[in-house]
C-alpha cells in the first residue's frame, strides 16, 4: 500500500526513486487506517477533515477517492499529477468553501504543534512510516554489515519507560543541585546524558556529545532513547553472536519499538557505516512473533535457498486495466474502486507494469526482492 514520500527516518531514505517502497510498518486493513497508523496526530486530523471534503464531493472523478485515501492532504503534487491542475484547483477551492471552519481549526492546531516543536527541539521527533508488503520487499543481504535480521528474546530494556526516564532525571537533579537552575540548558542536557548512560557511550558518541550544539544534541537523541539487550535465537543475517544490543527511540511518536522484557521478536536493525551501535525503528519489520509469522516463513525459506513466488501490488486510477509485461505471457488485471491492484504467484524475474493502452512503464525487480509495490499516475 502506498504512502506519499515523507521525511527521512534518522537520515535513512525510506522511499526509492521509482516510487517502489522499501521498508515500513505493517499493511493496514484499509487506506483510512494507514493514515491513522503512521502520520503525526495533527496531520491525521487534517486527513480526517479531507475525508469530510471527499464525502461532500462524491460525484467527482473516481480517482479522487484513491488520491485522498492513499496520500496525506498536503501532498498536492501527487493529487495534481493524478487529476490535473485545473481539477486540483477546483478541489482546493471547494474544500475551503465547504469546510472552512474545520480546516481553520485544524490549521490552528497544526501551527501550535509546530511552534511547540520549534521551542522544544528535544521533542521534535515525529514518526512517519511508509507501508510495506513485508520483509520480502527488502530481503536481508549477508554482505551488508549495516543490517541485522534475527529472532530474539528481550532480556533487558533501559530505561523501561518514559516514567523511568523522568525518575532518572529527577535523581540527577537531586545529585547535582548546582545544575538545577540551568535545567533545560545545553550544559544540563549533556551532563544528564553522561549520567544516564554511565560510561556506556561509545567513543564516537562521546565526541559527538562534546561537539554538539542544541540542535545537534536533539538530533542525536542520546537522552531520548532506550537500550535493548536481546538473546539471539535464530539469526538470518548480521547477528552472529549470542547477545545483541541495540537502541530504539523512547516512544512510538519517535519511531521507537515498545520492547517488553521476556517477549520474543523478529528484529530488523541497522547501523550507520563505521558505527558499531545498532538501531531499531518501528518503520522496520521489527515485530512480535505473533505478528511476524508471514515474514518469518518467508525468511526461513530464503535462508534455505527456496525461491517463493513473487507478488506485485500497486495503485492506479480506479477501474484502470493494468498489464504486467516480462513473463512468459502478458498478464492483465483491473484496479478496484480504490485504485488497488495485485499480481500474485509470479516467477522471480524483472517485469514492467503498464496501464493498458500505453503510457509509462514502471520497472519491477523480483529477482532481488520477493515482492514490490508500484504507483501508476493517472494517464493525462
């Protein structure tokens, strides 16, 4: 399922140039649910007002429903590309006229939220993920030393919650009354980071901490993360030892994974080139075993060298006929009333997806990946 190209997560690109998605959260049951799952709350409220607009304009072009269902309202470029500039202008005008009170209220809430983030850089972390079909879309690569995929049992989480983080900070204030008057200052936060991790910071992290200004310190998130120690049960790639240590943001709003001690997980971790510290984000395929059965089945088949059938999902204009080229014979399907289409049980090879009657071809690689997603813009 498709989502518009949003922000990077911790500096990583999460959308390929050809609109084929790379990694993200679980596919929701409906496009409306996808907005609720990943967008920051203010954007979701705006998306809700856009759905009110959509219901007030039921007789417009059929791709309007798919456009608003699959893209956040701010992504007018995608909507304009799918429906044309004139139609999009009329849409915006109708939206403002019919829902001006709702839009103004949510716009005010969004502006206030933005000001809060500007005034509190330590909290300026909003999680926006792209939907993924599964681990098959981005399989492990044994030659990639910057990614680890494995099954493990969580042994320790520190700090366990935001509440424990607050308790540690209160303890730090009592032990260092000379810094209390400067709470929130750069010096206070740097000293608190050292106290929080008590000698466990890497040399690189210490150097980054010492050189950081207020904005850089907020980006490092050293005082807004949790350490997770995991016992490796089954390694697919990158987790060669018996124990694995990684960091995840403190809460879900910052793309943190809510690890629980004693619970088993499929873990999809990464790290920067030249960095020894592993990171885990909710935008990865990390999930409890109960929710990762399909990914685990695929990974075990991949590890054994078995080639599973490929799949292609995509979004186009509702009712459009879609051709899949490159196989032993051309295949055709029709997009449903939300513009969704799918090809299943495919040989693992290179394909092209094209709207019937011509138009731009979208290349799809099912040699190096087991599944893929594509977006076909409205034919002009």
